């Protein structure tokens, strides 16, 4: 393993002292924010990238060692233009999230232990308005339409979700599954399968190693 002093010298040679100072300040800010939010959420090992927006902490439970890249938007929505909600957001232990991920709940969103989420992912249990054939379309702009949910979202343990995936209300992703990039998940994905497409469909079944420790990703 490279000695820390050697890594610092290498960083300075490649980027200069100014960026070194910027990096130190950025890491200190992340550590402080993670400690503050971790205290509020009664968890530990929380690491968040820059420009993260988190709201509704009283309605969240996040397991230890949650890590997220820049641009995380994590919200338990309690109030929207006169609507009042009592949401629940449950995130298990060891969950890793890349950059620009949006997770929002008005009702119930659960993400199991040791899941890996790519970048630019949307996970939501609600939408703006109703669009079924039996319902009249609201004359209001989408942003002014009431938030509506057609089901909760549950993601099992050890799930890997690729870049650009959208997980919509009513989705259930089974343990150990893989969701291909740019897929749209609207229904039930069985455990230990590879799914892709819009809407996502199972394209391959995987053999589950029942002797492995399911608390670890592999």
C-alpha cells in the first residue's frame, strides 16, 4: 500500500497545491456532514458526496456504512402543495450509491442490505397525477397535479441496479437480482435474475449460492 505522504506528493505534482487544499476542505466537510446526519439518523459510517439534498429524516432509517456519491437527492415527502403524507424510507446496511441518484417516497420505499446503485437512477413510489384510462386527465400542469401512488417500492438484498434505471411505484426487485442499465422497473422481478428493458423483463435466471454469506456482495 502506498504511503499517505507519497500519495499527497503525487497528487500535488499532478494537480497543484490549490486543488490539494480544496480536496482537504471537501473531505472535511463531507466527514462533518456525515457525522451530523449519522447522529440524527442513529447510524454510523455515513459518507455523502457533495451537493446532496436530504429531507424527511424523521421518516427514514438508514443502516450503517451507507455511501453516496455527489448529487444524491433522498427525500421522504411529508407535504406537497397541501397534501400531507406519512412516508417511510428504509435503507439497509452497506448500501453504495453512485452520483445523481434520486430516491423519493410519499408512502414506502425499502432498499435492502448491500445493494449497489449506479448513477442517474430514480427510485420513487409516486408520480404527479393519475393517468389510467378510467380517470380524467387533470387540466393543471403536471407540477400542480396531486401526487399519486400506485404501490410501494421494495428492493431486496444484494441487488445491483445499473446506470439510468427508473424504479416506479409497485416495483419489487428480488434478492440478488441485477437490473440492466436504462431499464424501467414497474412490476415484480424475481430473486436471482437478470432483468432489462422498458418495462424490465427477466432475461436470465442465476443460480443462488445458498452456502454463501448473503450479508456480503459478490
